[in-house]
C-alpha cells in the first residue's frame, strides 16, 4: 500500500502538539530517559551544533498549521541561542545549523523581524570569518584542548552551513558571502568526493600553505570507508549549492554522490552507519535515511527544473526518497503523542558506545521530507 503523506503529516502534527507543549523552554538533542527529551539550553551546552533543529521543527509545524503555540516555542529557542554568540570557542562552522532553522526561518516568515535578520547576519559573518584563503576552505572546529592541531581541518558537514552565506549575500546584495560559500564548495567537490562518488568526512590541510595533508575516518567506520550521513550531507549540500548558484558543476557532483548512495542501499532499505561497516554488529542510522530523502527530493526538483536536467533521472531520485520514507514510517517512527521522539534508530558515530537512539535532527529532516511531499514546507536552506 502506498504511503499516504498527508495522513503521516496529520499524525506528526497531532504528536508534536503534545511534544511541543511538554518541552517549552527546552532545546532537545536526544532522550535522557525512555521517551523524554533532554535539554541543551543551559550555558554549558548552548553551543551544541544541533541546537537549531528543534526550532526548525517548530517553524515547520507553524508553517503547516499556523498554530501560535508552535511559533511561540520557536521564538523561545531563537532567543535562547543568543547566549551562543558570546562563546567564542562555541562559534564554530555549524552556524548555519543553529541559525538557519531559527532566526533566518523566522525572518523568512516575517520580513519585519529585524532582530532575527540581525542574528542571521551575525551568524553569517562569524561563519565567513572561518574561511582560510590558504586552501579555500572553511575551518571546522576550534581548538579542542587535547593537543591535536585542527587549524587546517574541514568537514563534509559544512556544505549544509553554506546556505547561511548564500542567504546573507542575497539579503545584503554583497557578493563576498556567496564567493566564500562557492570557494568552499569547490574545494569540497575536488577533495572530499572520491572518484567513485563516496565521501571523505574530515580532511586536514596545511593551514599555512593550503596543501592537502590527509583525511580521517571521523564518524564513519574508518579511513577510506563510506560514512552514510556524510554521504547525505554531500548529496543535499551540493544540491543546495546548485540551487543557490545555478552552477552545473554542483548539480553534476550531487548526481554522482546520489547515484553512489542509492546503489549501496541494502536490500532491506535500511541505512547503516557506514556502507563499509562489518557485517556484525549491524548499526543503522535513520538520520542518514531522512537527510537523504530530503536531499533526493530537492535534487529531483532541481533536476526537473534545470536546463541540464532529465525527467527520468528526476523520477528515479524521487522514487528513491519515497522508498526511504516508507522504510522509516514502517520500521522506525514513533507516532505516540506520549513519547517525545519521532525517529527511534539514529546513530551519531560508528565508534560511539551508543547506537540506534533518538536524535533531534533525524526528526527534523523526516518532517521536512514529509512537508516537501505535502506542499507545506517552509524552505530553510
């Protein structure tokens, strides 16, 4: 039986009304006990990279329902994140993940929201300031304090932060931000994407010369392996760079990554943490499935619109996305309004001790994908 996207959307809305009411004032990452969200809004965790996704969920719900309670909750998250601006070490490459789904989403909904515009531009300037001309990349993390030299480190995830820079360029009519975003995307296409379309997670450059030094396995199984969420960050990220620039190179790169990802989906349709992980134990990552669905749906749309596109390829990407969503709906979704989480089998990293647990960005991207299919999406990226 075909998945009824509107019926799924209705179940999500009914569930999230209760979840949002229970979690006013919180910024969740996962569940701290069975079915109860934790809270990252405190001073020590306010810079956590996922802290924008709960606000993004609330804005997507508000866009679909116009229910004021969702808007009020989203505004609380946006204001709580102001504390992150005062933490230099916490202001890393993930400014887009924090402020696109919160402040910029608010500004898209309300062009009179001057404070939200200001927050988005502050975040964009912080992200642009991380650009290293030596090697043309945006630096990832700040110093970790453990002796490792991360000054030349860049990661594939940062492609999803670039839309903050594209937005700032458009908002200010200032080409600098777009130029930085495109330069980083060009470096990612050249260095992070392997010839077979799989993805490196972390690449180390010499921060002075810009010379490529090495890559690291990062959150995947190991060096040379194919971490699935990294593959989806690249799939969606290059698609978005094409959307914002109309540069055919990014569309071509997104296709290569998407084709490689689709070719390696296991026969049961679930997505492992790493396509090259050992046969046992089996660790899966619903976040990679949900992000891939969003990326494939957006890629299908751009393929359909592009003068370089192909209708058959567009349909193939859309069909692959729908199969992933059907798998999540069937195997992984908890629609019980008494439970805070939506997706239940997410994994942050292959070598973590904990696997297959709720993670907030899994919920966000699942909702975004369903909203794309029901025509209710608030475009955030």
